[in-house]
């Protein structure tokens, strides 16, 4: 089992690593060390990977993520971008779409509630608004299909719910990048919980800790 998150050696970041942790992926799979995966050289991957890596270096510490998306689209020659957004972030999605458009991109945006399908239609019993109130389901599969139909060249996820984003990734024909992630408790800033895991957020983060101790 790989445990890179707990590694103190970080041999993969050293030019000449002289030791590898016992469960280091590079030690367990020496054939992967210093050798790029062949998939990076596939026509559908190579230019994209090189361009996004060059953009990382060019704007490092300076460009916000939405600027990096703009730069990647221009570097790849993309013109039509998909924006799959959460209805709770409609105002912010509009601003993001305006930024992308003003940088020369065509934006096809689809909100999560598209389809107007009531939650009980797919077996969802728990609802935010309570029993009897109309509450449409989030519809990430339809969002993906509509953007596929529009033939978008890159899709941007903007605040889709945990798991709903996973289904969008699964059904999107175009490659997907994430601009905003959903975290209703922390103003969509989930790393805040990580930063405060030993302090303010601790009572909220370990509901199953007793089961693993």
C-alpha cells in the first residue's frame, strides 16, 4: 500500500535519490522510475500535457486558476468551453463565464438543475426542502451530455456536489478541469478544514474516528 502522504524522504523530488521508503511506488515499480508513461506520448495527450505544464511554470504563483484555464485554452487553440455549474453559485458562474468570454472564448454553460426532474423520480428520499416540496435533482449526467452535444473542447466544473462532479467527469467527452469545488460549510474553500483539522474543525471532521482506533 502506498502512503506518499506520510513520506518524509520525498525521493521523487530529488535529482539523485539515494534512498527510497520501503513502500515507495518507485521502489515497488522500478520500471517506472525516470521513464515517462507511454500514454503521455499519445497524440490526444502529449501536446495538452506539455502545454499545461508550461503554463504552470509561466504563471507560477502569479496567475489565478481561471487565468490558467484561459491560457491553456489559447495555447491549445480551444474556442468553445463548457461550464457545468451549481445553481447555488449562479452569480459566480456568470462572472466566470464573462471572464472567459472577454478573453476570447465561447462559453456553453449548463446549470445542475437542468431537466427539471424531481428527486423522487430517481429514488432520492432525503431532501433539503423537506417532504412534499418540489426539489429538482442535480443532473450531472445531462449536463455532460448537453456539453457533449455542443462539442465543447474543454469542460470546466464549477461547484458541483461531491459525487455529482464524479459523474460529470465520467460522462464528459471532453477533458475536464475544476475551477470551484463545493463546500457549503466553508464558503467553497475545503482546504480550510484541512488547515484547521487539529483545531476549530476537529469536532466536525472525525465522526468515525472511534471505529478505526
